[in-house]
C-alpha cells in the first residue's frame, strides 16, 4: 500500500520540478515544415477569363422575389417581371444608369446583363 503512494508522490514531485516556471511565457513552436520554392497546388483559380461567360445553368432555388433582390443589389432599378427558363435561370428586364437591359440570375446568385 505504501509503495503505490510513494510512486505517485515521486511522479508528482518530478513533474513539479521539471515543469514550466511560474511567470515564464510558453515559447513552444509548431513542427518545422520545409517551405517549397514553388507552390504545388494553387488554392484559387487565377487563370484569366475572356469576356463574361453568362449565367450558369443549374437547379435554382431562388424565388422570383429573391432573384429580384439580387438584381437590385447589383445596382439595377425598375426590375420587371422575371421568368425562369428551362436551365433554371431567372430572366427579365431592368434599368441601370438610365439604360434598359436584359438581366439574368443563375443558381449561384450571379447577376449578368446582355
């Protein structure tokens, strides 16, 4: 019975003696990682695109009111009635900078004009 108690007391004494001193900052650093000279995998597609690709077809879960809000959020006014085409894209007419344009909202919420 005394032997296990002495073992625990000895372990506690060693931990206290070898532990961090009070008032010292923890200066431990993470593992050393070798930095690559060139990136192996770009996180973002940085290839330039030419022109506006237009709306992306896909199942659209926006209501007409939400699509209208997206168009207005893109700076358009006088948004007319919107219809959804077979590709799931909301389409209609709106005005921006005094000019009427055909606008579309795809399933991602991207607003494009033509």
